[in-house]
C-alpha cells in the first residue's frame, strides 16, 4: 500500500504542483482552509485551529506531513503579528504534537536579513520582518522537537495559475497583456523558483526519506525588475510598460531583505539534480498556457 501523505496549503500554487507530482504514486490527503471539490480525499483544515488539527491527524494517521500552508502576506504579518505567529509558528507545533511521522516544512530566505545574499544553509539567520521571524521560529521548533524532518528554504515561487493570488509571473503577464504600466523594484535580488521544479524536489525528498535543512531556488540570480523584463521578453509583451523603482518608494509595512536568494549546492549534490534556467522555465509555462 502506498504511503499516506497529508498536504497542507493544497490550494496554493505550490500545493497544486505538489499534488500533480505526487498523486500518481502516493495516497494524498490534500487539505486547505478553503472549500474545494477539485480533489478526491480533500479535507478542509484550519491549521490555526488545534482541535481541527488533532481531529484530522487522528483520523488520517499520515506517514508524511508536507506543510505548505502559511501566512505569506509579508505586510499583513507585520500588521498582525499575533495572527502571523498563530499560522506560521503555532500551527507547526500543533501538526507535530499529535503524530510522529516524516515532517517536511517549506521555509523562506526571509529568515536572513538580505545584506549579503545569496545564502547557504550555514549562514547566520537574522530576519528583519515578522514573517521572517515566524518562519524561523517554526524551523527552530521542528529541529528541536522532531526526529524525522526536512526543511526546504525557497524564494519567490512562481507559476502561471488562473487562481493564484501571489504569482509574480501572472501579475506581470496579465498587467502587460492589458497594456497596464507596472512599477517593479530593482533592488531586491533573489533566484526565483518555479513551483513545478520544487515539486519534483519534494518528491525526491519523500522518495529517499531525505533529512536535514536545504536551500532550493532557480539557477538565475537577478532583481525583480530584471525578472519582469525577462517575463515580458519570453511572453512577447511590451517591456517598456515596466518601470524601475526602489523598495523604499513603496512605503511597505514590512522591511524586505534586499539581497536575498539561496545557494543550492547542498541540495544539488544530495539529490544529484541540475537547476533549470529561469528562461527555460518561463518558456515551458508559456507553451502550456498557449497550447
């Protein structure tokens, strides 16, 4: 009988990619706080509700939990730190409390301060936002309280999904397609990560019972403005509509790590993988979108 995997945050853009990747070989239990009839075995799960967590885990008794659910609205976390802590940190404690199994956590390069990225797994953490703090607190709790865990830090997840709420690629493509001018920061650096590629990495981690902390991101290190320009070029859209700005000008509630991003040498060696180039990923997305 295939192993049973409970997946939180299943309706997000990464969740959908993970389901597509794992469903053929594992017994998946997709969960999310939202209602859905799209998937078989789907369960509604509010990870901020300890009683809800206890009930679902007791009934399902999964072999693996993949925790994709999070409050990723960085400014929202800054404005409501109590809610951010409940969803990003306390929920992890709840998921680990009631069942001993493989636990895979998705974390972020926001655990670093962004002064000297890209970062390796051994670099010192120093979050500059509530979001980063809550993600780091979750990591530390997992390391201390689980005996079978894997933490994957990633950054700037992207795909084009009709229902995605936080897709940079979708925002750029839709805005430029409508002839709208957009302002994009040129002082935030990362290596953007295609959800399909990360889903394949998660599959290998499950298949091989990989443990420890790993960084995963795309092969290209660039700023958001350059990323937007590349999207425009691949999708044959008017890049002149993209205007460069800086982070300070946005007057956001939460401070951003400017020079973020992640060094992927460790996971490349552990899984014997090659990281895809950003332009290749965008080209593949375009071919799927307009087939």
